[in-house]
C-alpha cells in the first residue's frame, strides 16, 4: 500500500513540474489566486536575508550579501589619487558590477551580461546621489591627494532582485571599510603605509590611524513585480522572467525617497500601486537596517 502511495505522489510531483515548465504563467497565477507564491511566501514578503562583513581579507572593506539564493560579494580597494582641479577637496568612487558565467545559465562565457551595465549605473546613481558618502571625507591633502575607492561587486548567484542584493552588499562593504594610514614620502607624495611599517615612520602620518568612513545616510531598496492587480515583493529570477513589469524603490534610513525605477513593462504603475510599493519598502528598510546592525555587532565582537 505504501509503495502505491509513493508512486502516486511521485507521479503527481512530475505532473506539477511538467505543468510549471509548459505553462509557467498559469502556474504562478494559480498561486496568486490564493495570495501565495510557489516558494510558500506571502506576496509582500521578501526572502531570507543574511550579511557577512569582512569576507575578503585583502580588501579594505568587504561584505557577502544573500537574499534568498541571490548572492553578491562586494569588495573595496582604496588608492591615493590626485584630485581634479574642479574638486580639489574631494575624493572619488568607482563602481563596477560583474556577472561571471557561474552566476546564471543565461550568462555565456565571453559575452557580457546585459544586466551588468544597467545594475552598475543604478548603483552609481544611487550611491552618489543619495548623499550616503561625503566625498570630502575622502580628501587627504587639498589639491594634492585624495582617496579613490574602487568598489567591485561580483554576482555569484543571480536568482532575481539583483540590484537589491548588490546595493545591500555595497552598503555593508562601506560600513566595514577601514581607511588605511598614509604618509608623505621623500618626494612629498602621499603613500599608503602597511601595518608593519606604521611604527617606523620617519615623517608624520597624514592620518595617524585607520578610520571608519562616516556614512551620512544609508539607502536600501526593494524590487517588486506588478502583475495585474498583484504586487510581489523581492521576486525570484523565474518570477521576473514570467511577469515582466518591475519597480524598484530606494529609501534612505529616514524613509525618504531616493529613487524610483521602473524599466518599462506592460503594466502601468498607478498611484496606489506606487504607494503600496513604497509601504513595502519602508518595512523592508527596517528589516535590512536590523540585519546590517547585527552584522556590524558580530564583526565588533569577533
């Protein structure tokens, strides 16, 4: 009798899987009628999220962020540069987003992923326009030396909501960042001092000890799918491929709107839908702020 039940269950699972592959939209819409998703999440709930700071020992700041299966590794490397004449008291931030072939079956070796430059531009616009980082904090010697922060984000698993996970990893990496000690060399140039040489300096250091970068505000985002009268928070890659209308809301830690991004799609974003997305993002910001604070506390304990 038990073997018969096992065979029946297996047959049923195969039928469900076949229906999901052949009619993906109908499969998802059947779940939407019950206000549930195939992974058992309510429509407005984001996936489980985790953060680990200091994931890359050779970087000055780093973090590993996971939202569901979507995984991002962010690392920051600091280098001394000569500031521009237009901004002699400001440093610079350079952001690159990478999608290697290992992250998704749709990314082919030797071909750049279409989403990579889009996410990279979104990240640059968000981080620089939100006021999160005061570029004057990166100045060393006015008109002569300033920090250039190279932020590289690697997508290790692309399972939807790429921008949300990338921004979270970037914010966490900047929260972990320690600006190194620098000194003037014999030629009058500013050079980075290693930890071993910190106690042997012949000339006074420009900054006498490592310091944290002060973040004026912190921005978090939530991507939602708009499908008919439904709003699905934090979509998976499968959901994004089937229901094509996306909206990403970015709020700072004071719940002020930083940006709203909707790259086309067949569904129009009415006022009520935008308000609902912003409300979901407010709740998500509280969750992500708590996760970030816990990660920072764990790092301090270690």
